[in-house]
C-alpha cells in the first residue's frame, strides 16, 4: 500500500495524506511555496518524490 507524505526541503513531515489530498495540496500551492513536495512511500521505502529532487 502506498502512503503519501508532505515534504519540505526534502524532509518528510510525519502526517500521511490520502492520494486526493496530496494531489490537491501540491497543485494548489504549485510555485507559491518553494521546497514543498509530496513523497510517495511503499513498504517503508520512498519510491517517488513529486516534483523530482534537484540534481
């Protein structure tokens, strides 16, 4: 099962969100809050970060 977490500057905030909440939050704050992202975890491991980590 996938879990969605809010992250700020690459650090996870320990409040799991539903998929719908995560998408809504990401798109309503897009470009307004620098460093805000959504991290997706499956089986305790991060599988994706939206937007992607800068290189």
